C-alpha cells in the first residue's frame, strides 16, 4: 500500500513539473518576482538592497514606505529608459519597483517582473538585460502574483473582465500649452499635496517629451479612504508573498498632456486573480477608481468631469 501511494505521489509530482514546464514554454508570466525571504531589520535590509541595486547599475529615483511594515525602492537604468522613450505612452515602463515587506518574522524581498510589465505597458526593448541585472543584484526564487500567469498576447490586450478598461483607456487629467508648463503644474500641486498626493519620484525620459511621476496617496487630508494606498492594500494585498511593489501610482506627462493609467487597469494588471466579490475583493474598493482619479486630477491641475 505504501509503495502504491509513493508511486502516485511521484506520478503527481512529475505531472505538476510537466505542467509548469508547459507554462514556461508558453511564455506565461506573473507580475512579481520573489527574490529572497530573510529575517532581520527592515531598514538594514533596505540599505543592503539599495547598495546592491546601485552596484548593478541601477539609479535609485525614489523610496516610499506606505506603512511601517513595508519599504519600496524605485529604480531605473539605461535599458528601462530606452524602452520608455520608444513609445508615446511608454513612460510607465521607465522604472522597476523593489519592495521589502515584513510579514511576521519574515522579510520578503521582491520586484516587478520586467517582461510582464513591458508587455502590459506595450513597450519593446532589452527586457532580458533588465531581468538579469535585477536577478544578479537581488536574487530569484520564483514569479508570483497570479496562479496561472499571462502570456504576452494576453497582457497586451489585458482587461480584467468584459467592460473593464485596457492600457489605452487611461485617465486624461489635464492639457497645457507645453510639456514644460504641464510638468511645472504637477510639481507645484504635488508640493501642495493636492488631492492627498505626495511626490515619490520624477523621471524625465531622455530624448522625448515624457516625464513620469510616482505619487503616494493618503487620506489624511482628503478624508476619503478609498484613494488611500494603505487602505487599498489592506483590502487586496492579503496573500503571501505580498505584492507591495504594486505601489506607488504614476502620473505621466507626455507632450502637453497629463495622464494616468485607469485604476481598474492599474490594479487589475498587478492583481489579476483578485475576486470580484467577497472578502478581499474588488467589491471592497469599488469607489477607489473614482477616488484615485479625483486625487490625480487635482494633482494635474485639471477639472473634475472634464474630457479632452
């Protein structure tokens, strides 16, 4: 009997490995990469990670702690910037986000999957070089963030479900007379914490009129929890490992236009397995897309309800 059970377990394991191999061959990807699980002090680990990233040729453009148990480091490099500059709305791909999250006694180190994000943001370039640099600097255990993963074609046409927004259905927040004027307006409003937003980073994409801002969103001044990073993550980021590198949200100035990815796309692309209803579901943050749009519109200096 024990031999029969052992054989069944072996057969099941072989089948599971075969399915995994098929998924890899099919090019299925997941939004995040788990680099390591350690223990210790969050600040010490963050300092070590920053040093490793700098040594690997990455420029640290910003840092963000949305809550006491998490720290996010935003980086770029020449390959990411080249990809971003190649497309009119490619600025979203100019960064990689690295997170250190304390869960119990664990410190989970993770980063956004460059190939996944490149496909989701419709950019082409040397993604493999970015991946290798991150893997060398930080390590690799496995991809995570969805059960089955998505291939490149799925990601380029991604929407959560029928009627939900795709990459091209971005928020049009404001229009100015020039790129310089648009960037100055966003800077001014971020400094004033308009809409409960704070500046995390700014990247001016070389060779093109694109500027990407990373913004932290807090309800301390707005009183609206549905636009608050911490509230939203408490509702949707409940699985292990954590998907902390979902944050921060972005605003892109492209030419004289100020825009941002639609929250129903931006959240879903990083949490594709999130349930529509029930505990820890989209239903719990149903007002969040409108609340986020309102905050980002105020940052852009636009008018609520205006279409361009």
